C-alpha cells in the first residue's frame, strides 16, 4: 500500500503539469480555430450555414480538450491536422500540432510512463526482498520448532555445542590447571 501511495504522489505532480499543458493548448486552439472551419458534403471549405463542423474541432472547451487529447494519444490526429492545415495558415497549423506532438507526447507522456515504470520496479524489488527474507525467517523458525518438538518428545537431538573454557585441553590437563588455581 505504501508503494501505491508513493506512486500516486510522484504521478500527481506530472499529472498536474500535463493538465496545464492540455489546458494551455486547448485555449490556444480555441483562439486560433474556433468556428473557423466548416466543410460541405464534398469536403470543401464552406463557412456558410450549409457547412458542417468537423467532428474534432476547437469550438467548445470540451471539443478542444478532446482534440488535444486525440493528438496527444496519437490516435487519428492526422485528420484533425489536415483539416486545420487546409483552412488556416499551413505554418501556424504545423507549428501548433507538431509542438503538441513533440512537447506533449514525446516529453510529458514519456516522463509520466517513466515514473510509473520506476515506481513499479521499486515495488517489485521490495517484494522480492521481502519474499526472500520471509522465506529465510520461516526456515529458521521451522528448524527451531522441529528441534523443540523433538526435545519435548524425548528424541535425542544434538544441541548446539558451546565451547567450554578448557575444551581444547584434555581432561588431565584441565584437572592439573584446576589444582594449581586452588
């Protein structure tokens, strides 16, 4: 749960930056293209009342948001670009849409994905370490439990032998040393 909280905290900053980017381009698009693009049945420019607005347009804030999002998602953005390219100045349309693609898609969205991947990688590393530590603890606890059970049941288990003071000296020398101390 802590990993999810850290991920959300890291993503919140870049999400806010992404929202500001989309909002800014939404307003620029509305300023440049709102109610300036209409096409007739032959797909020719027709600004009269008979012309229809394209499906993706910058006439309303919602439409502008969806248009910028489509360009950011790289999903059918070419049709939106060519509609605006034909009607308005080609250089303005090219700069507008290429800047959305370059800044938004190649920088901001990749940064967003990089943060997600990094946080999930940290979670998996933590999970592997936790799993390994738990396995080690379970093995050592299981051994202690088995030893205690065998001792309780009367099965002789060699206890861990601790070194005594005179373990390295044979018994005769040990008795001589004890006599000298007295």
